[in-house]
């Protein structure tokens, strides 16, 4: 029998608060590029490279980084929309797709995703109430119960069921459609919701309303979020921890106060200095980052940021800096590794 019927409140916590809700280890995804002899792939886009991350129960982990750094690929790997070349995912202690673990289907029930494009992700021929009820019905919930759940969720996302239930996607505004997508993502009572630029396409005032709704839903439904956005202010507002990505790797990760208040990696500093700030005292002195990131088909040796880093030295080209503990955050930079050989590193 399906878990959704046995456990009407959703999947209970199993490993206790200290056990990560999600732990991904050594994730790698290289996309082959066809074009070699007889169309055989000779090169690859190194979209995500040996990336390890954990998401704690109840937190919001923000993910930032320039376009193409691999944010969406990480999200798609975590819910197995694409299969990793290497690496594993463990959900509350259960390995995914391994003999003694949980299936990919079970993972996708507990981890849901909301995308940016609200229109493309809705079926134009289903009413809103049918759209939200679809997955619970497919998981074995009787039609009447699924419909009731769907109407409850509509109310939760601020769409009055009597007004909206029988409407079709084209009859809704962008903000309303995104509320429907959020309701649909919640219909299987997930524990983790991945929001990939989920509010980015909305007008600022609508975006603020939907963000506030996400904050309320999180505490009401005991959710955990992975929040991907190019908007550094929104990420700061929403996140408990923040992960900064550059060319398929994590360059810095830590508590939101540490990342925004005391960024350690030159890339994080450049990224933050480029954002508009209302308060001149909070502007950093760092030069904003120049140019585009290098091609992920052939990333620089050693530290991938070295071609744009004002502090790059010999060691940066030779050795990849490890993601090392630096107090409130972890940073991948030779300047922070004692004895690394960088002139700004402490002596061990
Ligand atoms: N299916 C695919 N085939 C080939 N390359 C891909 C594929 N999906 C993504 N890529 C490449 O992988 C890299 C990472 O892409 P990804 O979409 O994860 O970046 P992103 O950080 O989400 O960017 P954005 O901020 O623009 O959404 C990019 O170079 C992209 O072109
Ligand atoms: S490792 Fe070197 S190139 Fe990379 S960020 Fe640090 S100083 Fe710059
Ligand atoms: Mg993306």
C-alpha cells in the first residue's frame, strides 16, 4: 500500500534532528557533446564536479552563482531527473536507488521541485483542482480525497477554492500559476522542496507576496527548502545557510550571516560587491567580477576561478583548493589553507 495512505501526515522524521534530511556525496555530471567522429562525444560539459552537500532538517539552503555554474543540474541530480555519473544521495538515512534504500519514486514523493516557468509546467487541459489532485490520485488516494486535498492546498497558497478550483491555467496570472505549482509540489506532502528560480519571473510585488507565503508554508508544514536564485537579496532574506557555486563546484558554504557579512572566497566577495545595496556602509570595497566564466568544457586547471581572480598565484594553477573549514563557513581557496604555498596563506 502507498505510504501516502498509511501516513496521512506525510513521512515522519526518522533519524532525529541531527541527521541530515538530504546528503549528497561526490555528485558528478558531465554532459557529453556530440560532434566527434560519427557523432561520438569527444568532449564533455563539466556541469557538476564531485560536489558534496548536506541539507539539514528544517533549514533553507540558498544556492547562488552565475548562470551556467550548475545550480539547476544539482537540483535535477538531487531528485534524479538526471542520473549522476558518480555519487550518491541519501534521504534521512536511506540511500536512494540502492538495495537497502528507497526507490527513486519514493525520493520524488519526499522531495519535490518548483521551476521558474509556471505556464510550461501546467497541463493546459486540466483544471487547477485536477492539476493538484493528479499526483495524489496516481499514488492511490481516492479521487474524492485527492480533490479535497487539492482544495485545501489551494486555500493554503492563497487561492480561494470556490473561485479558482475549476479554472484553467490560461485563466490565471503568472503569480497565481506559480501558486498552483507550489500547491502541486506540496500535494504529496514532501519534506524537501527545491525551488529553482521559482519566483524569478514574477513582478517584484507579486514576488514578495509569494516569498512571504513560502515562509509561512515552511513553518506550517514543517518543510525544508533548497532555494536556488540569482537574486542575492532574496537569498539573503530567505536562507539559513548559503552555498556559492562556480563552474560546477562549491567555492564557499556557510551560515547566511557569515557568507553575507564576512565572505572569504574572492568569488563570493566579487559576487556580493556587484549587487546593488541601499546602504552605502554595507558596500564592499571589492572590484565587481569582470567578464564571463570560462567554458565549462575545458575549465582552468587547479582553482577554476583563477582566470578571474586578482589573487591568483602559481599554486592556484597547479593544485585544486579543497573546500576547507574556515570558522563559520567552508571555503575553497589556497589563501585560507595554512601552508598551501600561496603568499597570503598562514604558515602552518
Ligand atoms: N542537458 C544538457 N546537455 C548539455 N549541457 C547541459 C545540459 N544541461 C545543462 N548543461 C550545461 O551545464 C552547465 C550547467 O547548467 P545549469 O543549467 O545547471 O546552470 P545554472 O546554474 O542552473 O544556470 P542558470 O542560472 O542560467 O539557470 C551549463 O554549461 C549548461 O550549458
Ligand atoms: S585558490 Fe587562488 S585563484 Fe582560487 S580563489 Fe583562491 S587565490 Fe584566487
Ligand atoms: Mg538554472
